[in-house]
């Protein structure tokens, strides 16, 4: 199977990692289908009837599950999807997974048992959560409040994940492998916020609060209870120290060191993403 003869499906193709993967594949003139609710044909994890049409004639799939593999019911959905992918003749599944998430690792086992050649990309906390997700607003406001303490996290750059995914999708030798994708060093969330403050030249405070206080604030802000429970799980369980060690998955695949959080912070600050709106 060569790049020119392959068709790739990127699920979550408009998300943080997916859109980067789509851009990189298209830069290689690869035949890429975007899997999203707004694409044609549309793809929706909650509507299995949409799965078979997007899988037609596809050779390899990047699987990014929404909202997260750690949510209840994810393994059953992934199992159902792999059955449809098997029937469609898919030859390679590349699953984006999360470090230290037991539910996510259950999904990894489902993919490994599907009968389709597979690769797992097990990623740490995305650096881009500070600039392309719910943490951007607190950064812009100059005060980040989270229920985490002095636990280190090896934040990984979404650009690294995308480059690894493209390599795994287009090169031989990666099937049956699990790659742990992290940044090169540990930072606490307080240290990460300090790096952002230094890059922007702004004063950005970090405050650690208890889980109950954080949950109450989210509920008062109108966040659905399921989302509150999921965020608490990530901050209080996944960030309990189990992932406080960098791994070399990026180097294994790309032959280079992963991007450092400070580089991400400087590039994002230069792009003006963290510039507060004019009053």
C-alpha cells in the first residue's frame, strides 16, 4: 500500500490533532476524508448510521473519539465502530488514547482485538489546552484556577502528535505498537502558567483549589453535570502523579526530541492568541 494509492479517514478532522493531520496529509497530496458532523458525508459518533459511508474505500483511519475515551460507554462504541471498519475493509487503525486512563486503555484493547492492524498513540495533556480549549479564557482573564497541586505533567504539543500520526499512517513498521507521546520535561500547572506569563509579558496568576470548590464553580457557570464529573476525573485521578514521567514516543517515531512547552508558549504568544481583547 503506497501513499498515492491509499485513502485516509481522519476522525475528529476539525479538532486539535485532526485538523493538523489533515493539513499534513494534504500537503503530501494524500487522499484524505475528514470525519466530522459538518463534512460530506457527515460522521457522528452518536449516529452509527453515519459510519459506513465515511469508511467506504478507506485504507487507514485516525480514530479520535469525542468527547474522550474515558467517558462511560466509550469501549462499546469503539467496539461497534471497529466492527463496521472491519466490514469496510479498513487495513489500519490509529487510535488516539490518553495516558493513565483505565477506560481509554480498555478501548485500546478493543482496537487491538479487532483483527485490524493497529497502532495506539497514548498522549499526555495537550499544551494546546491552554490556547485552543477551555483554559484559554482563564489565561486571557489573567487567573487560572484548577483543582491540581504540585504534580508534574509532561505536556505534549499537538503538532508533535500530528506529525507522529502522519508518520504512523503512511510508513511501515508501526503496526502493533503503542507509543507514549509526551513533552521532554515535567511542569506543574503553576509552572506552565508561569511559562505563559513570561512569554506574553503579562501577569497571569495560578490558584489551586479543592475539587468540591471547583465543581461548585463549574456548576454555577452552567456546565452540565457529566462534563463536571469528567473534568474532575481528569484533574483528580489522571493527574494524581501516575503520569509524572516523560516518555520517548515522539523520538521513537520522528527521530527527534519533542517540542518543549516553552517553545509552544513563545510561538502562541507571538501569534497573539493570548492577547486580551481591547476594552
